[in-house]
C-alpha cells in the first residue's frame, strides 16, 4: 500500500503548522517555499485540508492558513482521509465481499491500521528536531 505525495505533503504541512502555533497565519507561499513545491500544487492540498475542517483560510493582505482544529486532536488519519478519502484499500471484486475470506482478512488489517493512525496525533511529533525541514535529496 502506498499513500500519495499529496498525503505526504499534507502530513508535513500540518505538522509544520502545529509547530508554529494554533493561531499563526502561514501563507501558501511561505509553506510552498519551505517544502520546495509549487504554490499551485500546495494550494490544492490546503484546499482539501480546509474542506476537511482541519485548517481555515483567511484571504487578504494579512491572510493565510491557520489550524481550525485543536492541535492536540489532529490525528494522522484525519489528514489521510482529507487527501485520500475514505474508500477501502482492498476490494475483492471476484465474489461477494461478505463471503470472501480474503476480503475479511484485508478489511480487519485495514481497520487495525486505521485505528492506530486515528490514535496517533501529529502533536506528539511537534518540535522534534524540526522534522519538517525540507531535504535536498
């Protein structure tokens, strides 16, 4: 299983915002420069986070993005759902899912992973040696 790059940037952006405080407004330009991605690409990701109710956007000269949800309550799964949606990772497609033993195992594994990611809060990683520093790899 593999998450998209959008999820990677969304998680890092949320952690960066948590590190900078609940009410600090960050512009898309500052964020895009920090992560070395295009403003257009990051804007699309930020729009998904706004729609999910994790951050809010303020327009105007002193505008920017701020956390909408309390930092302590933002889970990895909240961010993943914002970018990836909530569809199942595995779908049988060969027989009725209720009767498919493979589907049952895969669904159970997915539920365990989702619960783990729901329990893990990004806030727990905040300020750990600036984990969001962009790398030049």
